[in-house]
């Protein structure tokens, strides 16, 4: 059986990814994968939130 795909869009709030991940891990008993798409605003001299989202995904082993 294929895993359940949980998809979210992160927009300048990478801390929500952690809480979503922990909730999914707690409540889904079947096989699953969590995929994060970033819609963070990336400006020429400010890529901070986009980078934080990418780092959060790496920390939890999530697809980005």
C-alpha cells in the first residue's frame, strides 16, 4: 500500500512545520510522508525564512 501523503505550504512560519510533523507522527498509524512546499517571500538580500523552512525540513527528514 502506498503511504499517505500529507502536503503543506509553508509561508514565512517555519515553526509550524515542527508542530505539524509532531501531530502527524502522533496521530497517523499508517505509513505516511510529509511534503513541504515553501511559499516564503525571497528577496534579494533576505532569504532568511526560506532558509529556515529548508533547514527545518532537513532537521526532520522531510521532503522539500
